[in-house]
C-alpha cells in the first residue's frame, strides 16, 4: 500500500509555511464569496418587492432561500470532497454559483429570483462546508487554530460586508439591485479561474490514490495501490453511505448535535441583524439606506477583534497537546467559548435597550461589536472542536454543522420583523439574549464530559489527529 514517507514533500502537512498560507488564502476567499452572496442582495429587498409586486416580507426570501440552500448543499459537497478531493468539492460548485447569480440578476419575476437564489445557495455552500476540513489536511491540530481564525472571519465577515456593498449598489441609480448579483458572479468567476490554476489538492487519500496510479504506470508493478481507489459515489451507496453521513452525525452523535446547535444559533443572529438593523437605523432614526447599513461595520470590528482571543488560545492548546503526547485535545478548544458566551448576550441586551432614537447611534453600533466578537469566538472554536473530534470525517462533520446553522439562519430573518415589530426592539433582543444565556454551560459540560462522550462514539475516537 502506498504511503507518504516521513518528511515527504508531497504530503500536505509538509508543505512550506508560505505555500500553506497561500492555499489558506485562496480557500478562505472562496468561502468569503459564498458567504457574501447570502447578504449582498438584502438591501435590494424593497426594490425587488416593488419590481415583482410582492410584499417586503415575502421579498426576504431572496436572502432566506439562499441560506436555506446551504442546508442542502453540504450533504453533497462534504462527501464529494471526501471521495474525489477538495478541489472537486469546491471549484465546480463556485463556478455554478456564478451562473445562478447571473440567473438571479436577469430574472423577470419573483419565482425565478427565488429559485435561482435557492440553487445558488446550494452551490455557494461548497467552500463554506469544505474549507475547514481542507485546513485540517494542511495543518496539525496545534497549528490549525490560527488558520481557522482567518477562515471564520471570512465566513462571518461575508454576511456583514454584504449589506454595505449591496446598499452602495442599490442606491446608485445607474446600477440597482441586479448589480448585487452581477458583482457576486464576477467575484466568484475570478476566484474560480485563479484557484483552478493555483489551488493544490490537499486531501491525503486522493493524493495517495494518484501517487499509486502514477507508480503503476511508471514501473508496471501492479502491487502499488491505495484503498481509496475503491472509493466512489454510486447510486447504491450515495444515500446510505456518503450523502447520509452528515445527517447521521446530526441525529446519532450527541457531541455533534449539541455543538452544532450552539454554533448555529450564534451564526443565525448575524442574519437576524440583516432585518433588525434597518428597523433600528433606517425606520426609527430616519437614516438613508446606505448610512443605515454602515453600523454593520461594528459587527465586523467585533468579528476581527475576536481573532486576538482565538489566536491567544493557541498557546493553551499547544500546552494541552504536549501533555497529551502530541495528540489532538478537542476540549482545549473550549475555554474561549466561555468568554464568547458572555459577550454575545451582553451585545444583544445592549442593542435592545439602546436602540431607541433618543440614544446616540454609537451605542447600538458598539453593541454590534460585542455580538460580532461573541459570535466569532463561539463559532470558530466550535468548528475547531468538531474537526479535532471527527478527524477523517471532518468534512461531513462541518457539513452537518452547516446544515443545522443554515436552517436556523434561513428561518430567523423571516421571523425577525414580525417579532421585533410586535414585541419591540428591546424585549425581542432581550429574549434572544436570554436564550444565549441558557447556552452558557455548554462549553463547561463538554470540558468535563467530552472525553467520555467521544469514547462512546464510533466516528470520534478519544484522540484524533
């Protein structure tokens, strides 16, 4: 059986730091463009409603259906990347995202807008669900945390930047809402073209399979082989083995369900803000559509500030790994989540009770920084924890997490305006803050009982690399 030798330069773990950083940048940008597509059209909801003669509440589906597509796509792209490699699991899908973005931009009615957005979301989910697993191919658990902070910033920063870019396009009389989708398509096309030439495959079984095939061709010796040569996605095993794996993880793995639920709730709050911020800053304060989107920068600053906390945890994690004989320690990823779990409800309570026009615009904007920081700390450490825990099945684990968080992120925007109109901004935000407080014990529970739960899991060995 063909294996990588010690120090083999073809092993992704042995790539130079510069090459790893270059590959990380490319894949993170692919994830960014997938995430950007979810919210860039949101400032155009009113224009779409007027053009297609539907209510603004229905026009929210242009955002929600794209995110709902993320709940379908990972069940396809995760298994594809684990059989055919990370490139095949991402690049064709992002190319198709470009095509369906153009389809949305040229749509003439609401039905075609919604259909192309949903299908676009299915394709846009590919890099979001696969890049985390690809980083696991490149980096040891000790080094992966820093790369994951950059990926998490791109995944969470995309929905935050989208409304700002979209509002600048929508308010320009020469462009309009259709150009939000043209810009998305242009960015996706450019990234796919670049990555097709420059993105190396990182999935070890696929690389070893190719190496075995090459050695047979050059030597004529049929003894060179690798078990992954027998792997394929066929009609008979597609549902039972490959596409069903992420769903089985969600249903049968208590670790997966609990961690994914917490990460999903925090992630969905970003999409809730897409509907709440226009209420707070445009409707109640009378700001223009473009100015009312600028407070999203507060969330983005919080997201970026969280990088300091997540990177600082690397020293603690490295110490835990040394004590564990150099093996991954998933529970050592969890301490920052305690801080993130406190910052998140703090931001929600702060936003709710400073949203009234009698308070300075700076107060709810700063509250968004707490929401962004708390969300990113929790979200990034949840991804790291799942990758550490499920090792070879990391792509399916991230896919399962993406499915659950996409369902919540698609539903909350639809409920946002009715909830905040009926309850008021203060009570509605406080309700969400109270729910966030209920999740505070989750990292403590897993820090104590996580090893025992992993020992009972079939797919999550007690120590995985």
